[in-house]
């Protein structure tokens, strides 16, 4: 099991300082959230990259369909090189306008199908651009004309920066995208139940359900010839900073289900208490499990 910490605040200077603390306190990764009109996550992670040596760095998560893939490729490559190969890209469709209108103040939601198409094309483009070799591309939403001039340097991690992708279990189309990625960030849509917000999904998602999704992914990856390649199974949650036994009891069922990454977060902490709460949780260290 590996452990990441998600910074839920907005102050970039504090985020960089907490990334240093996370590294010294034994955490394996440090994540910042990516908004629409918000602190730039990749600038923040670039600063954290030159202040740390071991800890992995990433977003949780990037709404890839709303980004220009060539700009995202440049940002992620830059941080990957500054960190000497420690970047993780967490990719999702983005929150629908029907669930969170505050994320759609500058544009209208084109719909899930269009966002899914843009995500798939963007992931193909990112992998090509990270190699920094001439290529061409002709998709429904994005196009690239071949060029051999002014090519940027490649990402350190090859054949690509690890991509963790949101997959909606048990929806096959969404999960098939995850099969060919480097990690699964789970969402849950119970059959016959209207898709709700993150809180609704989290309340219904259990380690037993996670185990079903993990077994399906393992079988599909084996069928695709990907068995044995590194693959992260992610679970986000909140554990105690003061009760080690309670923290262990929270995480252990997810470990037993097959989860390989625990991401610590507490989105309920008020802005004025984020620093104190983050420092306390980091200092307590990752939950110890069997």
C-alpha cells in the first residue's frame, strides 16, 4: 500500500511547504486539486518539485476534456522534468453542470458524450506529445499537423507519465478506458439509480463493491496482455490524526479488497483550519496496515 495526501486548500505557498512536510513525514505522494478559476496546480507542483526529492506529485484531479491537450502536455512534461520523473496525472471527465453549476461559470457543459470523446482524444495526444517526436493526429475534436521544428524535450517517464483515470463502476464503456491506463480512480453508479454527486457515490461505494471492480479490471487487463504492468487502485478517504488504531481500521478493508493507494483528504475542513489540520494529519504519518 502507498499513501498520498490531497491538499484541499488554495494557497500555493502553503501547498509547497506541505509537500516538503509530506515527504519528510513518510508519505508517498502529494496532490493538489485543479479548478477552473483557481490557483494554478501545475505552477504549484513545479515549485514543489524543486523543493522535494522523493515524493510523487500530481493533481486530484484534472478535468482533461476542458483543457487544451498541448498546453497540458507542456505543463506535465515541465513538472516531470523538474521532479526527475515523479509526476502522476489524474484524469477525469469533469463534473457535469447538472451536479455542480459553479464549475461551469464560463461555458456550458457540452454533455457527457462530448466530454468522453475529448478525454479519449486528449489521452492519445498526451502520450504522443510526451515523446516529443514528430507526429500527426486527426480526431473529431482535436487535430495536429506534423512538425519537426521547435519540438520540446520529452517527459522523463516513458513511454508516458502515469495516468490514473476515473472509471464509473459498473459501466463497461467507462471502465474500458481504465483498462489501458495506469490506475483506477473509482466512481460508482449503482444500476437503476440516478447518478448523484460525489457524496452520494462515496456513501454507496464499499470495499466489497471495490473488490468486484478490481477483479473485473484484472481480468480485462490480462485479456489485453497488460497483466503484470504497474497499475494503481486508488481509494480516497479520511482517517484520524490522533487514533492510529482507528486509522488502520478505516484503511484495512480497502487493502483487503485490493486497493494499492490510499489518498488522505478531508474536504470538510474550513479554509481557516486547512493549514493546522493538514500539518497535524501529515505529522501523524500514513495509516499503518497489515
